[in-house]
C-alpha cells in the first residue's frame, strides 16, 4: 500500500481577515492517501494525533483510536470535542485519543451492508450501486487498522462512530464483526435499509450471542411527523415513520436481551433532527463509553491535607481500574502528571511535586521532558548538582534547546 502524507490546514477566520506577518495556519491533522487493494482505489484518510513532544510516540504514550465514518463531515467537531475533554483545562473526562476520519468516495456503496432493490422513496435507480459495506469493512479491518497501528502510537482499544448510513454500518459491524472494535457509537442509524434486513439480523444476534466486553451507545433523533410521540410511532405503519420506528425497534431488542453481556445505553433527542443530532450524540456517547475514566477522587489530590503517598496511590488505583475496563495497561498521561507536579511546586508542596515528577520518570523512562521536569524541581529546591544531572539526562534524550539553555546557565 502507498501512503502519502498531506497536511490539512484549517485557517482561523479572524486571523485571515487582515494581513499580519505573525499569522499562522491552524493545523488539526493530516490526510494520508491509502492505495487499497481490496477496494481497488485510493482512499483519503484524515488523522489527528494528540500533542506529543518531539513527534508521535516520542513520549512513550500510546492512545486509543476512534474510527469515524463520514470523516469529511464530522472530523473537526469530533476532534475538538475529544481534545476539550481530554486535555484542555486539565480535563481527564476522556483519554487522549487518535482520530481517524474515513473520507467517502462512494458513500452509498460503502455504508450499506446489502444490495437493496429499492431505496427510501421506493425507486431502484438510486440504490443500484449499494451493498459494498462488507468490502469497505474488510478494507478497514485488513488494510487501514494495520496501517494505523504500524504508523502511529496506538493502544489496543478502538471505537467506531457512524451517522445515518454510517450508523447502519456501526450496527452491522457490531453484529457481524464484533472483534474489530471495543466500542460502537451509532447515531440515528438507517435501520430501515433493505426492508429492515439488518434489524432482523440484530434481533436474532442479540438474543443468541455474547457481546461481553463490548460497548454500544445509540442516539435517536426526532424524525417523527408533528403531533406524534414515541409510543404512537411504534404502532404506526406508514413510510413517514419507518426511520425512527426501526431505530426504536432496535432499542427494544437491546432491552429484551440484557443477558448477552453488551454494555449499552441510548437516548432519544427530542429537540434534535437527523442532521443536528450527531454532535450531541458524539459527546454523550463518548462520555458513556468512557464513563469510568474520570473520578471525583482525583480532585482531592490537590488538597493540602492529603499526603504524597496517598495522592500517588489514588492515581495508580484509578488507572488500574481504567486498565481493567479497557483491557490493557493504561498509565496516567505524562502531561497531566507533569502539570500536577508543577502545581504542587508552585504551591509549596515539594514532597508531592517530587513524587509526581518521579512517577513520570518511572512510567516514561525514555521521555526527556520527564527528566527536564525533575531538573526544574531540583533547581527550585536549590540543589544545583542534581538539577544539572537531570538536565543532562533530559538533553541526552531529547536534544531540546530549552533544556540546553537551563543546563548551560547552571554550569556557568
């Protein structure tokens, strides 16, 4: 396969409104070109990787991956939401994650699991190229996922997000290829497709198979005619309600089968249409999938009444719980721990500061920033020689000019 990196540049409108030599483009990701043998075509894929000093994976951190269908329509909003809840203002609501947005070439072909004789309006011409969903998922599972895992610092936890026909693909993947992803987020899925064929398959699978270890969040928009409610729509038989009626029938099938081990939830968004529901569902669904990721106990770490030993033990226990949920060892993020260490240093809690900087060194022994921070700690404590020792080790790893400046100043 051939992979050609091309940077996506998203420009700030305010900055572009006047000329200024200090203006910069805002880059939120890259586009890679994937020459797929399975599909017989080149596919464009959008990729966002959380900030990592000195390049992706340099810190030693690895990230869960979100695979997003209809990437051209949802990439920027999902990326912003993920970054806000995992990084901005010290948030740890979500883990830092890699986002992979899959751009369409033939949407109807790739996001429909079966070839339908007629479409939503009863015509055949509009659906003549449908039914390529299995080939598209084969591309994702056999070509795209292995490439992303080889090229980026991924962790073994994957989420699939899709809206409308993309939501149909999400449910089809959960039912027929559950091993590909750990979590599934289906947004107002088109369960009416092909005379509800997948809906019937899902009903059977949910009753007869185990989905232990899998998570599903289902978002349902208000697409009912005015004057109807969800109770009335379930008994309606007209074409105007087939979309929402099919999704509600899926929710009913999920309710009937609590024994299959699937961790799931759903929400009906009365104030949102089919077009407006994606963003709020992506937010709520992500929070549900990672509901165990944040803990009120973490706030007590900053209290002056808690000891360094208690703070470290609390943090380690929390990430042990997260590791159990996600199925692999998850370490506290380097940037988060670093930020806490400097907070303690600034607020004259040196024992906690040292403990947190040491935790990063223990967890990320190949990261220069971890040693640089410990150098800052010893410089702040007035221990010149130890500061020099840690700056020297940091610079040997990272070759960061900022570390070199601090080191030369101390040596002089």
